[in-house]
């Protein structure tokens, strides 16, 4: 008998039969005006809901017409640039404050923020023996699956797991926001020890630490980090926390929540969505793409050599042969991604401090050249600019965060947004979300088994 995971010739034959009987003529999407991916050709999304949690602006009205503009992002009506600017001016950590804003719709005062931080610290703990019995017992090389398993198992430790009242869901969400750093980092340490034969470190989170400090402290063997490292990670977490109701994982949260399911199942579904390389997994792809570029380009300052290699990536001749320059383009933004602009400045500052100037310069060159190459090789309906994933991989590598944790870092931030949207769906929902699909099947007469 073969391995449990073997794809046998019989499976291959059945897969080919499935493919031949499942192909849909792509011209039918235009014929019936079906919005593939719930988006028009120009990238405009099909309106499927309302939200008061965040606002994304990519167009402005000029002389009665909508024209592309620099992207803008607002959390509960506050421009993300102003939020980050205020935090930087005060030289403090801001993740917890922005979680409060997303969940409750208003900025906390000093007393409210203090109480909320204390609540997060109170919930920053896992059930007794959970690390040993759940995280360490079945380590996985995929951290997103490890986190999802842990989240689903936490259901079993909750005395009221299926209670979808606002009070109970809010409690569950705050608990998950608090423990996601531990689920991520402990999951990595289990993988690193049991599957890679490295030393095992299970540190405790100190109550005085911010979320960013907790992550770095739990991850590093000596628990040490610089204030700049922690502040830059804090900023990255804030920028990844929320991005409207239409992104795949948040829309998944709304859809699954509308069915009336529990918080743990809804969160696991969102994690499954974020794991995909077209969504949260893109930051890992960017990092590996640049590692490939570094291996194949002799002169990192030669624009022509870089552009030629980018063309080969687009032509599926190299790297992963998918024909994509990862980190370029966005489903919504046309001219610029405001998160990327903020993050790029922080990454540049950290690169200078950590001695990564040449790496940063290479990223900047690719960022400048890629839109030109894509414009020559692809028929595009809107502009192409770098997105927030473009520099985040470089940031994490400078922070010595392993690639296995890149997408979990995204999840550790986005759980705040998912929680806000789950609560919004519960407060304002009522109907299960069920879009329509048009059947193109032809009717067939049934044939008895003996006559087939």
C-alpha cells in the first residue's frame, strides 16, 4: 500500500475526467454579464454589503467624472496617515488603541485605553496544557493551518462556544486577538523543533508588553529586540489590521457569520482564505521572488538587466512560472496603496539601521521598473502600483521573522478587522449571504446502470 498522500494513476485519470467535464466556456461570462470575482473589468467591485468599519478611496470626482487618485484608507473615519502620524509623534505603540477603534467605533481616551490594554493582557493566556496537548503534539510545517487547528480546538475549551450574542462574541474576539501572537509563534517553535530538529523555546508573554513586543519576545531565543524593531512591527500590524469588507478573508467572515456559525469556525474560515497566495500569502511570494532575483541578476544597479529578468518572470520562463510579479497591483488601488507608502518609509529607516541599504535599493528599482514591464507585456484595464505586500517581506526578514510566519503576522493583525466585521454582521445582519450562480447545464435523460 502506498503513502497516505500518494496521488495514484487512478486519481490522475479521475482528475482528468473531472477537468474535461467541468470546463466552462469563458465567453459565457461576458454573454451573461457575470462579474468574475465579483469585479468589473476595470476592477470595480460589485456592491454586496455596507460597512462602517473602514473606507477605501481610489477615485475622486472631477468635472462630474470619477478619475483615479492616490489611494486613501480610513479606519472608522480616521485617515490611516493621521493615525500613524499621531502614534509616531507620541513615540508610542498603537496597535491596541487601533483595535479599540475598530471594535468600538471611537478613539479611546487615556483611561479607556488603559482598561482595554489590561483586558487584553488578562486574556493573553491559553488554557492549561494547551501548548503541550495541542500545539506541540501535532506540529505542522504550515503555520496558517497550525493556527486554524488551534483556533478550532479552543472551541472545546469555551463553556459557551455557540452563543452568538454580541456580549459573548465580543469576549471571544478579544480573547482571540490577545492569543494570536502566541498561537503563531508557539506553532512555529513546535515546527522548528520537531520537524527541523532545532532548539525549542516557549517563552511567556510579559504583561507590560505591547503586541509587537510580545511577538518579538516570544520569537527570539534571547527575547531581546530594539525599540525601533518593535515600533516598526507595531506600525506594520496597524497597516494590516483592516481593509474593508470586500477583501477575500473579510468577505468570508461576513458570509460565514451570516450563517449563524460560531466565532471559532468563522475565524478558521477567514484564516483559510488569508492563507492563499493571492491574498495574505502574497508577502511570502514577494520575498521568495526577490531571493530568486538576487541569485540571477549580477548587477543590482543595472535597470536593463533587472527589467529583462522581470520580463522572463512575466513570460513564465523563471521563478515559479506563474507569470506574476508579486507585490505589484491591487484589486482596488490604481495609482498608489497608502499602506505601502507608509510602510516603505519605515522599512527604509530600518534598512539603514540594520545594514540592508543595498537590498532596499533593489526593491526600489523593481518597484519602479515592474509597472513599465507589465505595461508592455500585459493588457491592463487600470494602473499598476506596488501594494502593501511588496515591502512587508523585506521588513519581516530584517526583523529575523522566519518566512513561515509572514502570513501569520498578517493574520495576527487582521484578526482585529475580522472581529469588527463579525460583530457588525451580527448587529446588522439577519439574512444569510447567498449570491446567485447561473447554471449552464444541459438536461439529460437518465440511463439505467445496466445500459450505460
